């Protein structure tokens, strides 16, 4: 599946709010009390074969696809928050992390601002390192009375970082940014086994290439399947999910106290 070409200014003027995105609208064009989806990603290393904005690209694409499916509900996609909490990747050039404390404050102030005119706000998260800040910020905002929640870009059984899943997704979304000639297997141990060292010393301590998983098995077809799965999941959570104590939207078949695992969760 090829990416849609970027529309010209003339074409953008004829597109509806969903297709244009929030940033492409003048303020009088905004519908009253819309639902606003905010993609939350990161700018960090993703091995020698994927771009630094992988998490942001995936979160943005999922939010845009979900908005199209929900467009009868006046849903708009905000510009992505492209900087997150990525300290575990700081040993690699290109990583730009603002840390947990700064990200929490950014999200709190952003949602407070959006709440002046948005009816509902859903943060679509694409990076697991953002979770502490995201959970703390959304819990605080909900206590203040703001209509905000969050949903993860998640798939069952995905490897941890820059491996089969993320490489497949990027081969589907932006194949021209993937350098498969440089793809190589990284550390294949289960994340639970790596987590103590990773948390204490960073990703470089467990994988010199920055890869946790095997990107050599990736394919665009698998990326399409994973992307549809993520989009279905996020759309369902937004439509019918109930929020847990951190504001995470749970699927209807998941208990509020249950634990879900995947990208961004």
C-alpha cells in the first residue's frame, strides 16, 4: 500500500476537517466541541535501519486512521507531540528526550488549553517510555474535571523495539524511510529478562545496535495487518472503552484492573 501524496494547498482547501487535520484549519472552520486526538510519540534511535520519528509516525497514522472511522463524531487530529521520555535511548546519537517530569507538565498544560474548546481529548500513545508521565498527567487532569483519556498503539505479541513489529509497520507506512540493508537481529531475550539492566543502564547496555527483536523478518504485508489491528483497537477504545484510574481506555472485554501489554502500553 502506497502512502497518499501530500495534498496541494488548493486540494487541502477542498478537504474536510478530518482529512486536513486540526493544524490545517482556520479557527472558524472548527466544529463545536470536537473530539481531539493527540498523537504522542518520541524522537529516539530505532536501530540502524529505522528513522528517529518511528514512534511519532505510527501514533500519528493510527490517530488519523481512527479519526476517519470516527468522523461522524466530529473528530480532529492535533499535531503530534514528537518529544517524549526516552532517557533509556540517550546513549545513541539522535535521541531527543525531554524526560518524564517535563512531559507530564507539557501534557497537563496542553490538555488544559484544549479543554477550553474541545469536547473530549484522547491521547494516542506510541512510545512505552511515556507511560509514567502520561498516566500521571491524565489522572491529574481527570481529577481536575477534564474530559481526557488515552489509548495505546498496541498489538498482541509484538517485540520490544525496532524489531519485527515496528519495522513491518514502517514498511507499510513509510517504506522509503526503512533501510533493510542495515537491518540486523538485536537482543532476542524476553523484555522481562532485559528490563532490570535496561532500566538501570539503558538500551545500549543490552543491545549495541539499539534493536530488541529481529527486523529481518519484517514485511509490508505484516505491517498492514498490524496497522489495521492497532487502528481497530484504538477506534474501539475511543467508541466504547471505559477509563481506568490512569485514564487509559480499556476495551469492553478487559477489566479495569486488568493488565494489557503492547506498544505504547
